C-alpha cells in the first residue's frame, strides 16, 4: 500500500509533464544582502556555473537556499498574452515547495498564455527581512527585462502558496519598503508594485490566534515584537493602493485557517481594492488536481480556471484556453 501511495503521489506531481525552464538568473550580483558565513563561496560557484553553462536546476523542493534565483517558464510565443506571474511557493518559511506546488501551476499558466518566473527565495535559517528582499528584487528584475521576455511591464502579478502567500501579500502591502536595505543598482529604482496578486491558502496574519505558528517562528525567530507582528499581519496593512487580489482557500484547512484569506479579502473590499475569494467547502492544506487543473488537495473542484478568468478580466486580454 505504501508503494502504491508513493506511486500515485509521484504520478500527480513529480511526473506531471513538468515544464522546462528556458533559463535561470540570479537575483543579486555578487554576494546577496544578508548573506551568512560561507554564502560568498556558494554564490561565486553558482554564478560561474550559470556563465559556463554547467548549471542544472535543482530537482524537488528547495531547502537551505543560499543563492536566490529565478527559473523562467515561458509559453509558446504564439500563446503569450503579455501577462506574467512571479511565483513564490510555500513551505512554512523552511522550504520552497517548487516541485509539488509551483511546477504544475506553471504548466497550467503557460498553457493559458501566462509567463511564469519561479523564485527560489531564501528562508530558514534566514529571518525577516531577507525573504522579503529576495521577492522584492525578483519582481523588479522581471520588470526590468519585460521586453526581452515579451511580457507587459504593467501586467506583472505575483502568486504565493501558504507561507509563500505571506511573503507575497507582504510585497503587496509593503512594496515601497526597504526594511533597512540600501539600493545597489538601477534595478532597485524600478517599481516593485505587483499589478495583481494570487494568494492560495495563504498565511496572511502573524497574530498568534490566526497565524501558522511554524511560519511565524521561522520568519521572526526572536524578532516577534508587537510592532513587527502588526506590520507583517498583512490584512492590517491593506490600503487603497494595494494591488487587486485573488484568493482561494478551503473551509476545512486545518493548517492555515481560512480566516487569513477572509480578513485580507475583507480589507481589500473595505479599501476599494478589487478582490475575489474562492472558498471550497472541503479540502486539505496543500496542492492537488481536479480534472487536470491545479486545485486544493481533496477539494473536489478547482480554482485555477476562475483565477485565469479573473486575470483576464483585469486586463481584458484573451487567454488561450
């Protein structure tokens, strides 16, 4: 039985006709800000492998990332509609679950004409604000190369799952913030404001009675002051300039409470920000499939089609079906 379950899991995720990245680029020139001891050597080694063509995209989910990077997944040129998504997968700020969450969604989005930029951002052992610095840098870099990727600079969204939804919503409400980092080049002068966000069973609040405690612990460590908790409880930081949001969550999610999505959606509505919340009556925390489309695990329905239709409505583009 155990082997059968593993086979099914592998068929659904690992073997799901994974898309192939056209390139990988690093977020930072040289040693990343906030680097830990030994990261400089790893950064130099990875830069060299990218330059000489020996770099291979890591398989599986990413842990202990020291040199943050972006994998590029582009649709066929005839399908591209100009919209793109910079993607931040979840993992409780302890890992970045690209294989089980990101790649199936990247394939689906590519099929619908949307370009995807998958970010391997730093998390455990790094604390706030290092993950934020990485995700903020990623959207600026993508926007700086919009013409090269055949995307529209004003149709760049962000997407996050679970804890990736927290860092995504943090960028949505704090895109102007530096959190103590000084600019290093012209890229840092580019707007980091997303044009929309897609938040899938996201961690939104860091309040103890609402949050996912593992994510809070990995992100804050000993920094869990009332001031910082409030600032990173992103439903409390929404204003009229917050980008439009699409959210999907299951009522029965026992890992990340649905109140996270509800509070963010309600805050958007309060401030006149476009927001759509898809609620599934059942489902577990994590990714799944329903009739060939990305879904919430065991939900028995998908949110993915509603999401691309919503993106289409924002820009009135014709998505490939």
